[in-house]
C-alpha cells in the first residue's frame, strides 16, 4: 500500500477537486509547548471528480458504490498526546475506550499501564488551561500487558464511570477502582492464555472476554466469582462485543476467520447468526446502529472491514430464544471496505453508530474513516509522531513512510458515541492510538450547506456551552463551499446508549 | 596425527549451581560458567537476542562473561554478576530504568550496567520494576521505579541509573530483598529494615504507610535476623536461631499463620518453630521455606499448583512438598505463579503455571507437584543435551520493536489439540508471510 502524502495546504479547494478533502488551516491543540501547527492533511481515495449530479444519486446504495464517496464530515486534529513513557520505553497502545458519558478516556497497551484522561482537558487550547496539562489525569500500573480496556457502564444517569476493566496477556480480566487506583477483583479463567478482548453489556448486566484459548466467557460482573458461560470458537477469540441496544446478543470474532452472534441466554445452543467470508482472522466486531435489520461490522487481517446484516427482529423483548438445532442465520455481506492495511497486527476499529462511520487504524500508519454507505474511505490521516515528540520506536521521524518502515502503525481507535446530555448531534470525537504510544484526538462535524444552518448551529453551540460548560468544541464555523450539496435530512446522530 | 589416544580424564559432569524465577520465566546457572533461561521471552528477559518463548532450558551461548557467580530474575527482566569482571549485567523489560543502563529501553541480550563496573557485589535483588545491589562492604545501590520510595533514596523519582542509599552510611547491610514495590534488608548486626510501598503492612513497621527511606523494624522478641525475602506484597525473614517470621498481605494465606489476616509487624510462624529454616523465597502470592534438613514447605496461593502439594487449593499453613526418593532440597526460587527447586543431588524440579514454558519441561501445562526438568538434572540428561541460542552474536545489540511482539494477530491455522506447536501465548504464531521477526541491530 502506498503511503499517500499531500502537501499541507490552507487554500480552499476548488469544486473540481471536490474529491480531495483537504482540511483548511488546522488549529491543533497539542499538550506540549511547541508552537508548531500540526496540519491534518487528508487524502481521499483517488477517484475522478464528480459532478453535482453524482451527488444527487448518493441516496441509492448501488450507485453510491460507483460514484465517489462524498465527505459530509470535516475532521480536524484537536490534540496530540505524546507518550509519557520514559525515554526508550516500549509504549504501544492496544486499546482506547471512552466511558459512556464521553468525558473520560482510558488507554492500555504494552506498557502495563491504564492511563486515564479527562477529555475536556485534552480538547482545551493550551493558553486557556491553567498550566499545560501533559499526560494522563491518572495512571494505574498493572501486572501484565493489556490487550483491552473498557469502562464499566455505571448505573445510568450522568455519573462518569469509576470502574475500568482490562484484559491482559496473562489471561486475566481485572477490574480497577479508578479513584483508589487498586484492583477490585480479577478472574483468571483462561488458563493463562492471552485475553484479546473484553466488553460489558449496557448497564453492566454482563461481561465477556475473548481469549487465545479459543473461548469467549460470559459472566455477571456483579458476581465475578460466580459461574460463567462459555462459547467455543474454531480459533483464538479475538473480539467480543455485546449489542449496545440491550438485546441479549454477543458478537464474537475469531482467528478461524468467522464472526458469529450468540444469544447470551443460550450460548450453548450455538450462534444465531454467522458471518463467513473473511479470508483471514477476524480481528474486530462492532455493532452498527439499529435499523430494520441487525447489522455488524467486522474487521479482519485480510485488509477489509465488512458490513453484515441479517433479519432477526429489533426488539429484545420479543426475541425468541433460538430453538435447539435451529441453524444460524447466514448474514448477508452488504459491503466490504478497503484502503487500510491490516495483515499482521491489530490496528483498531470502531463504529460511530449514530453517524454510520467506521474508523480504523492501519499498518501504513494512517487513521482511516469510512462511511458505511461507501466502500472507499472518506478520510485518511497520516499518524506519524510530530517533530520533536517521538514515540517509543527509536529515532523520531517526521516521515510517514519512515515511521511505517520502523514498524509504526495505528493500533487502536475509539469513537465517542455520545451521551444523552450531548445536544449537538452533528459533531463527534475520534481517538487513535499508535504503536509508539502517541494518542491523537480528532473532532469532526457534519458539513452544512447554507449559512443559515451555520447560524443556527452557532447559536446551538453557544447555548450548549453556556448551559453545560463541559466539553468545549473548538468548531471553526465556515460557510459552505457552495457545492450544491443536498442536505440529508434523514441521518441524525442518535444516542444509542 | 598421533594414532594413540591420549588419556583424557572425563570432565566433571556439568550441574546446576543455582536457579531463579521471574514472573513467567526461569534461569539457571551451571558449573562451567553456563547460563540457561526458559519461559516467556517477549520482552527480552531470556537474553537470547529475540522475543521468543522457550519451553526448555536454553543456553545463552553468546554470553561469555567469565566467572558468573549469580543470576537473579526480576518480574520481566534478569540480572547476572561476573565476579571476574566485577560487572553486573541486565536484560529484559526496561521501563522505569530497572535495567540500570540509564534509559528505559528493552534489552534482548545481556548488557553491562556500566555504572556498577568495578564494584564487588555481595548480592543482587530484583523486584517487579526496581533492583538493588549490596556490595561486599555492605553498601547498597538501587535503581528503577521509585514511585513509592522503594529505592530508599528519600524521593519518589524513578532512577535510570544506580544510586547509593545514603541512609545506610555507617551500616553494613548483609542481605536485601525486593517485592513488587517494596524493599527489605537485614544488616550484619541483625537489624531488619523496610521501605517503599507499605499498604499491607509488608514493611513490618506497624502501619500501612509507605516509606521513602529505610526504617528499622522494631526488634522481634530480641532476635537477630539473618535472612530476608520478599513476595509481591509480603515479607519473610529468618532469625539466627532459625525461626521464620512473616508479615504483610495474606489474602491468599501467604503468611502461613493459619488464617488470611494481614500482619503489620513480623509474626512468628508457629507451625515451623521446631525446624531450623535455612532458606526462604517469596512468590507473587505464595511462600516457600527450606529447613536445614532439606525439607521444603510451601503455602499461599495455589491456583496453578505453585505450592506443589498435589492440589490447587490455597494453603494458609505450611505444607511439605515431597520429592522423589525424599531427596533433600538445597535451594528454592519462587516466580510469580511457579516455583523451582534444586536438590542436593543436583536435580532441578519445577511446578505451578506452565503456560509460557516456565517449567522448562517442554510442555505448556500447569503442574501441582514437582516435575523433574530432565535437561538440567543428573537424573535426567545431566546438562549434556542443552538447547542453545541461535540468535545473532551477542556483540551486536539487538532490539525487537514493540510492533514485532505486541498486538500481532494470531495465526488462523489452529493446531489440533495435543500438538505441541502452540508456544507460549501464541506470540510467535506468525502469519505466514511474515515468518521472520524483523530485528534492528544497534551499535
């Protein structure tokens, strides 16, 4: 895969270059004292420029495959968090997770630490905060390398989570009390085989872990020393995720190239849906937003993400347990997304359910964002460490190609899904972590067509800031570029918690 | 060429001199100045120049420092001392400066700790992420993580290089021991000291506070202490009369007093009061003690069989560990979840967690009774058929990038159950087109 690079440019793009999604001058909020402006240049897939008519057809999925992807979203780099490790220490990030309120971020990786950040502090400009805030708000040292960290969903309401769970390379799942910085419990039931993935069901009704021992365990986190249910796969279980809508379904991806969905009330009865088609180990499974059909996005080491759907009803209450012996529904592969590189390493994948966006890292050391509607990426951003603040890969480099050659890659991503307090439905946040320990926080907002919309948006943002005073979005309000975009009324970001 | 064969005396059989165990790896020093290591190798702690696990003892064939007298494991790193060169070597996970090289890089082959060159070292102790060395003169140098004062320097600043503990000026330290984040010492006068993380009472000072400087433990029944060992969050000490005392965390019974209560000051182990204890070792959450008659006792966490008594139940009182022919044991070493023992007959046994190959018998299963390590034992192949490192010559410094040993997708070609191809934690189950781990050689 070639490393696309584009000169940083602050000029407005012409309409003919509508397919190049160059970001205008960036205001990067870095957490160190450099005055360098880090420009997040972005390159879309090399398609010929479209005409306005192609835009009109975007509603039609089939035509959307052929017409170039339109980027409704603008991304900007909001913060770069350099690694806080001592010089030369290994610091690859394996997992990043926002807590359900979106206010806290936890990361874990090879460094055997859970680092926790206050998201609002990360997004504040340097000259605004009382002293530069470099580094995490809290850090817990753990005994083994971490593959996954997950905030435990609280009891609901506005409270930020105070418990974080993690799965580690010794096969142990541990929960830590964040305030006291100590472990509250651990379970060591995977025979010492690496835990690859950990997830909690909404409301912490259940937790699941996937391991090298080819099993997924499901247990009640409120009674962690109690029993657990086991699902077996043909290979190491690399990813698990509960249906975030609350339906009793668990998606599981395995090194045997398959992803399946289980009904957790009857794990032993087999899968209720199967996704066959990946050519390599399935590294991530993430539920896509609710709709008429159940949808899941998978990632694999074959360099693709795939969207699958199967009909299974949407209502959890009406769900009937699959009868013993009933064959699992074969999910239909809706679309395959490619452009990123993933052949040997976990590169991260996350779905922003409300907006229908998929983010992933890449072995080419880029962050990729796809829109579920189109097979090619809508945004690609090179990740190399900014000058003077190298990661843990040996010599600092400002060259994406050199960083990739040194083995650097984007290894973890997470979207802020949005909390019920978030009134701004057209903005989002994405965090990406690299194999050098560097974190980057991006904010994005949906482009608007007319100035009128911008005014409404500005008012809304100001009201939100006055009322909440929590997260301060550094939106740059721009007039539309007058491309005659059709306003898409249907796609709203919904709170899916 | 002369056709007469000169009478060549048989060289004495090679035997194990001492063993040590880390979080998931093990090492042995053999006669003839040979070092072996096995178990988890992901962070370079085995010293073979790569990041591979080893399921059987493997010789560090590229390491030729003369006169090695000790090799000590930390959690994810290893140290060795060459008496001939007066040189300490270290390798493995480097975070917090625990290797003493002045940085936090991981090291994959033994490298000299230059700051300690020329010092006559009596003993080295390694904790999770800090290390200490006692010189023949009784002075102590410490380096590594110091967030809880475990280096005894009066601060909480990590130290990438060894520093002398000034607080021991005028005191002659006899022996030192390091736990997860705490340190203990006994002096030639028989006094016991503790410093660092102390929240389970593991410093023996009667409270649950950390200490940034060495503090003397109040005399226990007037006894003089001669030995000290640290588990993860507990401490064990032996008096000159052979009595054993334990203090600190006991959630898993690792103090051995018949209950699961923490102790904030040294508490005598009544169950062994009729034995003279000659050697002790602290594991993650278990403890081992050796009597002068060669009997081995264990207690504490036993989930993986690391106590070695044939079951997997935690024990809060000492239980004797039995060996074939009731042979006497001369040394015991506890890792995090496994245990090694060396017998007077020069057999080496291992038990406990085996998933990373740390038991050294070629398997990855847990064992709850002692199993002979054939390659190292006189009742086995007697060190005659040892595997060797096949890595690059040790003159070159090798570095395996984190991308080569972390977050690698396991192979989808799953071995059938029973096949011994699964090594370690699947770390080296490479995807087919990338069989060779890329290594960078730095000068």
